C-alpha cells in the first residue's frame, strides 16, 4: 500500500510542479520515468 500512496503523491506533486514551473516537459519526463519504475516494482511484487 505504501508504494501505491507514493505513486499517487508523485503524480500529484508532478502535476503541481508542472503547473507552477516553466520546465513542465522535463518534470513530466522525470515523473513518467519514476512512475514506470514504480509500476515495474509493483509488477515484480505481484
């Protein structure tokens, strides 16, 4: 469950930073990479 909460937090923080920052594309790419890494970890745990 902690991984799922972390994923949700990363998405929310990423969206907020994207709105507040001129580096939207870089932040989006970073968040997307982190999200994909988390999904791989969650899949491995299952």
